[in-house]
C-alpha cells in the first residue's frame, strides 16, 4: 500500500520494510525475520519490543549501518541498496541515546557537522545552526559557544535532535533517544519533540522498549517479539484495545485500559450541562486526559468532574460513566 504523493507532507518520505531479514554471521537465528511494514510519510513509527527483539537492528538497516541479508527497504520508493551508504547516512537524521555529541566541539560546531561535510557556505551554515538551536529552545547566543559537558542531559538530547535535523533530512531515526533522561526531563523532551514534529513533519522511526513512551510518541506502533518477528503493527488505540495475541497483551500491560484513557481528552467528550449541584466538584481543563479525570474522581471520591474551557469558561461536567464508555468504545 503506497501513500498518495499528493497528500504526503512536503519534505517527508514513506519508508517501506519489505520482507526484511537480518541474519548476523554465526547467529543461530535471524535478529530480524521477514519484517514488512510501511511508515507513511510524515508519521512517527515506534518499534517496540523486549530486549533483543531486533529493534536497533531494524533501525540500522534503514541507514545501512547494518546490511539486510534478505528483503528490501525503500525510502520514497528507492531501495536503500541502490544508494551510496555514506550519502544515505548524510540524508537521514540519526539520534541515539547518549546524544553522541563531540565533546571537544562547541554546541554550534556539533550542530554544523553535516552542513560542513556537505560543503555548505559558512554563512548558510551559521544561519541554519542558529535556526535549529532556536527551534529546540537553546538560543545560539546563550548555548552555541558552550561544550556538551556544560549542558544538562535534556539539553544535550535537544542538541542531538538539532544536529540530526541540520540538513533537513526527510527521515529521522531515533534509537531510545530519551532513554537516559530522568522521568520528568523525559516527559518534557518528549512533549517538545512532538510539538517540533507537528511543525516539521519528518518521517520518524523511533526505537523504544517503553509502552508508555510508544503510546505517547507513535502514530503507529510496531511490536516486535523475540527473533525480530512482527507481532502487531497498529495505531496505539487499536493496539491497546485489540492486542493481536497474548504476547502483545502482556507487553502492553494489564493497565492497557488506563493507557487508552490517556489517549483521550475531556474535550473529546460532550460535556453535560453543569447544574447548581456541580459547585463543589473537582475541576480540570478541557485538554486534560480521561486518565487524569478518572484519577481525580477516584482521589476525590466523586463521580463527576467539572470541565474548564479556554479563558476559564466552564464547559460543563463529565461523569465516571461517560469516561468508562469512552474507554470501552
Ligand atoms: N553486530 C552484531 N553481531 C551479532 N549479533 C548481533 C549484533 N547486533 C545485534 N545482534 C543480535 O541481534 C539480536 C537483536 O539485537 P538488537 O540490538 O537489534 O535488539 P534490540 O531489540 O534493539 O535490543 P535492546 O532493546 O536490548 O537494545 C540480539 O540477539 C543481538 O545479540
């Protein structure tokens, strides 16, 4: 199934894994086995699975850091086999867990790596570096001259993202990019990346072993099982509602009902009119998730919450029953 080019976001490209196999020499079984999936242009696909299920290997075959031993990978309709590996890697953003910044180069020089290799003029490179550092919230005047050791872990990860975006690649590969961050910084950088992605709409393949991260970041999630076989490829809602088998159900967790509620917002429901009796109810903004609403109702011992709209207008109330029905839909 190929994406209609007229609806594909500009500057992003579809990625197709077509019966891809990777058997490392001497290994008893393939690391990736018969993997077929399509990542539509501009979407984020999360490769999710337990340790050793072939996520990193699958990712590295896209930029040919690992060579497939069977099948094919196509980017924008072109087989990666037909592209020069060095050029291919320059045309794909790559972000890894440790950010992989050069410690003895300034932040600005780190971000300028690929434009320099591509021989961009100095002025163009300087402007691009400033634009990208701005985009990830690290203004060049303040951060450009620092060295990686003078940044926090979250800031280094953002520089890693800026560097990966430098040559405006149509595709980004991200291997547990936020794995080394503490939970609060991680949430923050995830939110920032999603906001950034809304603007730049690259095709992203993102490796994670964390179901919560996958549900939050992925337009689609590919669950891999031991031996690099695809267990399920679906949108997060579908994966949580209809896991394909016992392995996927176990992997997504017994609380998958709650996770589904975290994908829905109070603004997705039709609020009931707030009567006189709603005065003492706990209140949440309309953009709060149904999971947060449920949690608040449980904590406060109520069966309704009041919903607050933009400009602090009251929109009405949402009941426990409505939350339950939405979660089951
Ligand atoms: N260069 C290599 N040579 C031989 N075997 C390898 C090589 N790289 C990975 N493997 C094997 O391939 C399998 C898949 O590894 P891979 O790193 O792709 O899994 P993963 O799902 O990314 O794991 P993790 O979550 O632990 O990073 C493992 O059994 C691993 O030992």
